[in-house]
C-alpha cells in the first residue's frame, strides 16, 4: 500500500523533485539522484521513478569511469529501488566507492555487512566502516553507529562518544538522530539541551518531536512555561489532522490569556502528524515507504 504523504512532506517532496530536475537539466546527475532519492524516501513514487529510470542509467558511465560519488549513489539506487538481481552490482559499486574513500560508499557497504545483503554478514566490519564514514562527516553513518552501540549488550565505545555521534548526525539534519539525542539528554536531566534538539527535530518535520516540544513548552520542562510556543507547535500538527493535537490545542487556547494570543501570528515551523512521548522522551514512529522495486534496466 502506498504511503499517505502529509501536507508537510508534500512540500518537501516538491522541493526535492524540483531540485533534482534543476540539477538534471544541468547534467549534475549525482546531485539530481540524491534529491530524487530524498523525495522517494518521503513516499514519492515520482522520486523513485526518476532516480531509477532517469538518474541510474546516466550515473553508470560515471561510476564505470571511477567517479566514487556516482558509484556510491548508484549502489544505493540499485540496492533499494531494484530487484535482487541488481544486488551484486550494487555491492561492486559500493565496494569501489568505499575503497576510494567515499564516505557514502563506506556507509552503504557497512549497511550491507550489517544486514548480510549481498555480502557476508559481519557486524564488526559494519561498525568499522561506519566509524570511518562518520570520521569523514557522514551523518547517517554516525547515526547508524550510535544506534547500534546504544542498543548493544556489549559496548565498544563510551556513552559520551555515542552522544557525540548523535550530535554529528543531528547537526547534519537527521530528525531521528535529534530525537534520540533529546531522549538521552533528557534522561540525564539536561532538559534545556533536550528541548533544543526536540525543536530541531520538529523543524525537520518530525511530528512526535513537535508534540513533545508543545508539551514541554506548556509544562515548563527545559524552559519557562510558554503557551504561545506550545500552541504554535500544536498548530503545525493540526494542519495534518492530528486529532490529539486538535484536542490539546483547543484546551490550551481556552486557557491562554488575552496577552498571549497576539503572539500566534507566526508558526515556528511545520511538522508531520506522528505520535510523541512526553517527559521521558520520544518513541520514533516514522515509517519508511517501500518503493516498488524495478528490474535491472541496463545490461549487467
């Protein structure tokens, strides 16, 4: 079943599709493919089709000529948007990109080893690759590594290092990392910092974070109580028909003083309608649409 795209995600999808089209018109196929993949990750069938049917065939000559960035992006497209017969080619391009020192290639190859997709399952090798990619500034590699370490029974890095990795990931714009970082900081009673990361995640479109930010502003966790900010975040959720947010916004609006209401003219940001947690942090509730996989469109 196709994923329903929220109004907030619809705006982001359009922006990514437009960016991809602009880059494609200029012949910047790595850039266009990345933009279309971002659209696909948000539920856009157009993004998936453009990445697999338009970008992939044009990336292949670049990848075969040794362009490591093209190799990494093409490997990701082949792994996620094509059927299993494309997986050996995806592994080959990911390995070549990783050997060339490309951070995205390292991260993708690490994912393959972590899952045993096309290569031998090797969690130690996956962590090593994610370490190397994170050291080069790859936010998703940093997030993968931190998430694995935080859930591992036997830790190989310190808690402080996990917090650092989550910070790298959150600063690179990964909403789930900002939520996880907020959760960890909240558990350490670093509420002001935690609220800042929930707000950052909400700004990136994470509905659970927007809900939590509203609760925290209303109740004064990590800040002085601020009904204006609380209602602003709730209103971003009501636009996506979040009934719980509608109920909260109604009661909060009734409780607000006349001095507070003039500040509601501008919304802080927009967010989707995901669920939330309160004082204890958030549970991630983002789903990923699985696009229809395509058979290999060009010869092996």
